[in-house]
């Protein structure tokens, strides 16, 4: 992608829209996504833009989130209505499209699926999903050191490790798990089994 985007202006806008810790996390995801894009031969400008915008709706008020869902006909499940934090990714994709004027569907999908994952992800989608989990500011999840090393070599394996740890964490805390995350887990479990990655 040839970049017509003014990344400095986007960062400045995000700094206004996001709480400080969320803005710092965004810059960490940007740095990590650019590094992974270089290592895995993915368009660096696309990775940078998707990373910068992945959490652009994270700090919107609940009322604003509902308003955007109504305006753009985003359907919400009961579980999503009960945890509006879960839908910041879907809303972020709409904000990226209509406010930041992003047209590239791969970038918009990378934003949409950065929390849940999904089966059969593109390399860009994988990079944003993984970068969100391993950026340097993250320090709570288990196995981070190993996942960071694996991500430099094998996106599918790192993706699977994160899906697996996320499911374990959500189960252990008795939380709802988005079905798409289970589908992604099964999909990459099979891929790694048949390619000998496990
Ligand atoms: N696959 C999933 N299924 C259900 N809930 C999830 C899933 N992944 C994350 N969550 C929950 O959705 C919310 C947002 O997650 P996430 O985007 O990972 O947040 P953060 O970037 O703040 O760590 C959190 O409450 C988290 O526990």
C-alpha cells in the first residue's frame, strides 16, 4: 500500500481520543506490528495503519458505542450487549472506515477481529491479533516470552498459543467465550496438526 496517510496526524488524534495507557499500548502494537510485518513480508504501511487504529473505539462511552451500532446497523448479541468492551473492535472498524476514511478491507477486518480472532485469517489479521497480545507493554499473560519468540518465526503457531491461553483464561474466570474464538482455535489446531507444527 502506498501511504496517503498522515501517520503523525493519526497519532495526534488518537492521543486525544484514548486514555494515556491505551495510547501507549497502541504505540506498542504499532511497533510490534511493523516488526512482524517486516519479518513476515507483509505491507508495513498496512500493518502500521491497522495497528494504530485497532483500539480507536476503545475509550468511547457506552452510549456512543450504542449510538454508532444503531447508525451503522451493527447487530449485537445478548453477550455483546452485556459486555460492550467486547464490541470495541467491531465499532473500531466502522470508525476507521467512516472517520479515518480507511478503504482497505484487509485493514478493516484486522481491526474487527483483533480481539476474537477467526478461522483462516490473513497475515495482516494475524499480525494485529498477535501484536495486541505481545506488545512490549503487556506483562500479565502467561508464556509471553515464548510467544514473542515464536511470533518472529511462525505466525500460525503464535496465534494458536494465544487463542489457547485466552480460552484457558476466560474459562478459568468463568467468562463467556465468543464462539468465533473457539472456531479459530479448532481451525488452527488442525492446521498445525496437519503441517506438523504441533
Ligand atoms: N474471545 C473472547 N471471548 C469473550 N470475551 C473476550 C474474548 N477475548 C477478550 N474478551 C474480553 O473482551 C474484553 C476486551 O478484550 P481485549 O480487547 O483483549 O482487551 P484489552 O486490550 O483491554 O486487554 C475483555 O473484557 C476480555 O476479557
